[in-house]
């Protein structure tokens, strides 16, 4: 026992602990890979998809993605971004030279103190005081450049992504047609900010050490020869390759962390959006379970991530900091501890001390710079996670803007065993023809984006001046018909003839009130400049409000430019009438009224429908009120089982509704 205990020292215990920790990390990683490989069936398909999406490693794919995004953030050579990159580089060079000067000047100050040479001390001491403002200015110019570059990168990338996101109906398609991106708000806000910060920090954290390495290698080579810097660079290469291999899981863990953060934000925003409905149901306990479950998933992942970073931090500190310093001490001590070394055969004690301080500090700075290069690999691995998510968003936006989307399709074999009922659905295979004053469905399948067929073959034609009442049970396809008309959903075949988008207007049951003034509520989505360009005066807007009996709102608020939270200020009926005033302002050829007068009295409703006919707006109306049949010439009835009938309304027509 005594023979064994003499080996149990603090040094040996630390070495053994480090080796065991490395072995544990390798074993844990292999175990994770094996668990992922054992999942079978449909889960394997999902995991393969997730693995492809979550792939985040420092490889040629990562560098290709980075350069793709950098072309967006730095669009041309002569730009403010290039200027700030140059400013940061210049300040990093200046800061490196300041460090070298401070080493040399500090050595001379200490030499003057030790040798009791007051003249030498004062000379270099006053020199140090003189350059303090310049050094402070360099440091703060560097910070200014970093902060400005982060902001400008974020501005460029955010504008580019939002230009694509808000192009046409892409924002709608991403959430309703495509299921690759779950939380675009998380990607467009937090992930973009973190990506830009990480890119700029990496640029700074790599540039400064690289400059330090080049300068210190030059200085040390002239001072102690090339052998010392060569040993240090060899150590950098070997340790960097080892740590890069160990850090590979960090990229994927970063992707997973951001996805869980997005899910957690989503369930919280969902609670705020639907707070009234949840309160009526007394659903607070159920929502608490949902939020706690989502938060627990995030916390469990963060616990694993923290432990992984702790483990890697231990290995990083050992290899990149302390062992690098050990190698530096070994290299710098060799000329001093070798008795016959030619460098110090005739050196005095003072010269030895001065040379050691200067060479030793430079070599120590070189080892620290090498350590920062190695540690920058950790930041690069984390950056690969953000890069993966941003490029995935860019790919989905590009696909959606070119008419492609990815969604799980319903298998018709599972839904209908009758071979005659099978219908091959190809999204976007239908033909949309823009023509004024007509809406015509010609052998068009009415189907949801995931391939669920509502009506196999829909054909009817409506000309301007012919109002149509659309009726049927819930889920029969009324809203789906209007989404196809509005080009929100793709055509799966046949042809659709309709006016262009701006000549078709949709009024929902719960109208949208925009952020802005009272005028903005009437002219939305137009701006005040659009109103002036159309030659519509505020007096005409007042007439539109009077037509729907909302003139008192303008009198109450006192000005068209009054800004309120109109979703709360206006009642349900007032919001529906405001939406009708908006319809009168735009005067489209066709309007889709989806239960949009359910909170309006019958007399006001009659006036609104009569006024639409007077100004030449043809209506497609979804309503269960019998009082509206008299305002329409045709009805389109869907039974919810795939059948429909399109017939004129006559005296013999049986009116149904309430």
C-alpha cells in the first residue's frame, strides 16, 4: 500500500483525471451515435431529415455557406462594411505594435529600476505616459469598428431576408404550405443577430492572434532563432486538429438549442395571442403543462450543453492555455539553461535579465496568441450552427419564391381504397390565367396543400355583376376555395381564370386592424402617398365611413392622423364595418365576404350589400343568414363529401340558414 501511495500525487491525479475525462467524452459521443443509428421505421426517415438539416461542422460546406452569406453582408468592395473591416484590421495592427512597444518599454523601465538608473527609468516612464492617450484611442476605435460592423452586418442580412420573406405571399407559404421552418421569427430576429455578432467576433479573435503570431515569430526568430517559433507552430497544428475533432458536436447542439428556444417563444406568444379564448375555457392549467413541457425540453438540452462546454472548457484550458505556456517556457529557457549556448557566452547578469524579460514575454504572448487561435475553433464550431440555420432559411425562402415547397402529403391509398378515386396531385400543375371581369374554375381539383382532396373536379364560371352565395357545412372547402382564388394555395390541376391580385379583395370575419392612424385603417394596405396618387380626398374617406355608419369615430377621435390600438378601441361590429369601408375605398372587381357582417345589424348589412352593387363590386359571400339570399343571383353549395352544385337562385330555390 505504501508503495502504491507514493504515486498518488496531485500532479498524477490531475493527469489521470484529464485522461479519464477525454475518454468519457469520446465514449459518450460514440454512444449517442449508436443510439441515433438504432432508431428504425418512420423515425429513421425523420432523423435523416433532421440530420441533414442540423448538419453543422467546420468543413468545406461551412466555409461555402459563410462566403454565400458574406456576399450579402458585404455586397461590394467599396462599401461602409469594407471600410469598417479595414478600420478593425488597422486598429488590430496598431494594437499589436502597441503591445510590442509596451513589452520593450516595460522591460527598459524594469531594467532602470533594477539597475537603479533613474535617467533610464524616467526616459521610458515618461514615454509610457505620453502614449497612454494613443493606446486608449486605438482600443476604443477598435470597439467602435466592431460594434458598427455587427450592426451593419445585421442590417444588411435582415433587409435581404425580409425582402424575400415579404415577397408576395412567402410569409404565408412558410407557415402554411411548407413545414421545414417551424419558427421563422426566431431565425429572422435572434439567430440573425447572434450570427452577425459571432462572425464579427470571430474576425477580431482570429485577426489579432494571427497578427501577433506573424509579428512575434519575426521578432523571436531574429532574437533566439527559428527553432522556438517552429516548435510553437507545430504544437498549434497538432492541438488544433485534436480540439477541432473533439468540438464537432457543438455545432449541432447550437442548432438544437436555437430550435428549442424558438419553440419556447412560440408557445408563449401563442398564449398571449389566444388569451381570451383560453380564459373562457379555464385552460390555464393545460397551457401551463404545455409551457412547462416545452421549457423542460429546452432546459434538459441546455444542461447537456453546459456539461459538454464544461468538459470541453477543461480540455481547452489544458491544451490551449496551460500546455501552450509550458511549451513556451521550455522553448525560451533553452538558450539560458544550456551552458555552452553561443547566445549568452559573454552576457552579463543584467543583459541576461533584460533578454529573458523581452524574449520570454514575447514568447509568452506568442503562446497566448496560439491558444486564442485554438480556442477560436470553439467559436467557429458554434458559428457553424448559426450558419446552418441561416442558410436553411435562405434555401427555403428561395424555394418558396420560385414556387416550390416541401410538405408531408396525405396518402390517398390510406384514405380511399377504391382505385377509381385515386388522383395524382402535383402542386402548381394548374394554370392561372389573368383576365378582367370573370372568375372561372375549369376542371380544377380543390385540395389542401398536403393533398387532402375536398372536391375532385370543380367547374363553374362567374362574370362581373353576378353575386354568388357560397354555403355548406364546416370543412366542406369554402375557405379553401377562396385561398385558391387568392393564390395562397397552389393549383393541383385544371385552370383558373381570374383578375389579377389587386382586383380581388378579401374581407374576413375577424378583420385585421393595422398599426397606425385612423386613415391607415381605411386605406390599408395603401399608404397616404398611395391615397394621394389615386386622387382620393379625406372627404371621400369620410363618406366611406358614413356609408357604414362609422362617421362618429372620426368626430370622436378628431383627426385622421389619430393613432390608437384599433384592435382594442373598436368593437367587433365596428371592425367589420371598418373592413367594409376599406372595401369601398379599394373598389375591386370581385370581393370575397367571409361571414364579414355577422356582428352587423340587418339594416346596415342591407345597405352595405346594396352599395356594393351600386359601385360595381361583384360579391362572393359566405354566410348563414337567409336575409342575404336576395342580394345574390347564384349559389355554390358544397356538401362536405366531395360534391357540389352551382345553380341560379330562383323563386323555387329553398333558402337555408338562420
